[in-house]
């Protein structure tokens, strides 16, 4: 659906439908691989915010 760069990572937001309601997930591609950072969000904004938090948390651990 949409993708963009954030702190040297690529975030991809995908939309799906569950029980006739749109839901969103966020994948993060980074130098060590890729992960589903946000398996479920109600809005694309929530998926973006949570994926950025996921990246920030992992980059600060290194």
C-alpha cells in the first residue's frame, strides 16, 4: 500500500480486511533482515507510529 524510509529502514504499510473492517500492518526492512513490526493496527497512522517506535527501540539497543 505505501512505503517510506525512516532512520535507514524501509517501512511498508499494508492494508487488509478482517470482519469487514480495514486493518493495517507494518513491515520493517533493515540491514539485518525484515520483521513485522506491527501485526495489527486500526489506522495507517497508528501503524506508522508503532513501526517508528519499533525501529527507535531496536536502534537504541545497539
